[in-house]
């Protein structure tokens, strides 16, 4: 079903503000030529980041995937808090909270735009949030579970179908994750950072 053009991703109606605007402006929830155009924006942004450099930055920073990816995109790592809030309301089947709408508004101000480019930059960070954290947790635990267990498609008869992603952790077909190499680089760097021995400081003289 992931490669069947008759099974579409859920879409959302156009909106001017908040999470509704974000959902209606990103590649993740669009189909056909609109999806192709929006996906190209995400692919272009990712193409500017060398996965090897991203891995090294993750190892150096040792923070979180959103913080590292934001820095690589030229954005302040502090936006990770807002991204985490948005991530909880991102999917069309989840409730949109006022906090998530406010977080989107702050990011629009930061980016200086509410166009599709801004929306898909935000989406890259949102989609790197919980999924990459799960990938890191699975790697640390020695598990091979997909970081996102299931995805949704709309069947030709209009029903919503859940698709198990076991065996295809980054999806397949037109909506396959464009950031697979970057997610793996973030995971490798942050896992290595978490396993790095702490360097204890040599005790100095006792305070007088």
C-alpha cells in the first residue's frame, strides 16, 4: 500500500494559522504535484547538510536530535522545546492544543515567513523529534523496532488504513522518509555521545 498510488496520505484543509496551517502546508500531508513540490523543499534543505558532518556535530553536542538538526539548519537549538510541543499535535488524528498553536506562531516569527518553505523546515524538525528519539532509544536497547510503528493511508473507498512499518522503518514509495541518512547519522552520533566516558575534572584546592 505504501507504493500503491491509489492509497493516499491523509490531507487537511487549507488554514492560515497554527498547527492547522502547518498540516495543510507540508509534504507529509499532501499528495500528487503538491506533494512533489513540497517534498523538493525538504530534500533541498537536507541536501545542504552532509550526514557525516551531522554525525560529528551530534557526537560533539550530545544533546538531542532536534537541537543538533536545528543547529545544522542554521536555527537556534533552543527551538527544540517548541518543536516537541508541536510534535504532540502534528498528526491529523491528534488534538491541537493552544500551546501547539502558540509554538507554531513563535517559529513563524523566528523564520520570518509563513510560506511553504518555512512550513517544511518546521516539519523536518518535527519529524526528527519523536521518531529519531525512538530510533536512538531502540539502538541503545539493541532493538530493531521501527521508530514509528505504523502509518496511515486513505484507501480508494475512503476508509483509513493503518500500515505496519516493520521491515520498512523509513517507509517506501513517494512518501518514504527523505531524511533517512540524516536520521541514522543523528542516531549514530548521539548514541556514541551517550556511551562516551564522562571526563571527571581534577579536584582543585579546597575553598578558603
